[in-house]
C-alpha cells in the first residue's frame, strides 16, 4: 500500500442520467464515485502473501475539503 497526497480531486462530470431531477449532478455523488474501490489491470506481486494477486485501488479523503 502506498500513500499519495493530492491537493486537487479530478472529478469528471458524468453524462446526465434520466433519473436525475433537473439533470443536477451533486458534488457528494462525484466524491462518492471518485472514492469507489476499483480493480487494476493485471496481477501484482504481494509481499505479504508472496503471491500474484488482483490489485485494487481506492482513494480515501482523510482531511476536510476546503470551503
């Protein structure tokens, strides 16, 4: 696991969905989607279990966002 500090969050705007009221996109929804765990391509060697495993990536916001 590595720690990386990022000052700005690249939050791409999704295409409007038909179920959104007035085609509004909420910041909370963008942040939620940005922080979802996702599988990385290929297998990576795990130093703990000494095997090749499917790697995952997850972003965690640990400091409050500036207002």
